[in-house]
């Protein structure tokens, strides 16, 4: 099967796509790396409603880019790039997830490279991707896509009561 990268601003998202992304976000293998977990609900219904609002808003929101990776028409990956407010409005914050059943197949790297191309096309000058320092898969993916490690923040993330190091990656466009 051929991997398809879908720009949510150009192609409407189906209800099945929304459900799939919402289910992916609460998957235990995704949640353990989610540094923004305090803002993401573990309640499936609430999660679906949140993604429904998000996908409805994205086409008209110039501060948000979103791509979906699909195999055989099924969503297997998600990438969002959020533009910061001034004075950092040239910077995009990257979030990415690939369903655990499809990890280690190059989907994350392909999705991230497509996001870089889109961000460059939209005039971004810098992308940032922060992750837990122990998240070797994301760190590898960022490196393959050209991101550089800018530093580590020691014990910067409180993950369920445990203080974890955060790795800071960036790419100048």
C-alpha cells in the first residue's frame, strides 16, 4: 500500500478519520510520550469532541497546519504545526504521532518531511520539536528530517509525578 499524506486544509476530514485520530491519542503507547498530556483528555468522548472542533477549525486557521498519513484510506499518523504568537510568529511548534501498529516503517519521517515542506511553503522560518529525552524514536525521526538537537532541559517535564528531561530540537527553514 502507498502512503498518502493529506493536507487537512485542502481535504475534508471524515468522521472515521476524527475517531481514528482520537483513538490514537489515547493509546497507551502514544500517551506515555505525550508531554502535553495535561491538556489531552483520556475520556474518549471528550477527545472525539475536541478533535472534531480542531479539524473543523483548521481550514480557516492560518496559525495551524495539519497533515494526516493514510494507508489504504485509514489514518495511521497525524502531524500538527502550530504557529506561535508575535514576536515568535515565524516559529512553528511540531507535534506528531504515528499509531504504534505502524511505527518503525518510516511513516513518521515521511510525515515530518511533508510538514517541513508545507511549513516552508507557508513562510515559517523555524520549526521546533520538543520531546522527552528518553523518546529515542522521536529523536531519531527528528534527526532524519534534519532537525538539530539544541539542548536538554533537565527535569523540565512532570510526567505523572516523575520529573523527566526534555530534548529540544529545531530546524531552520
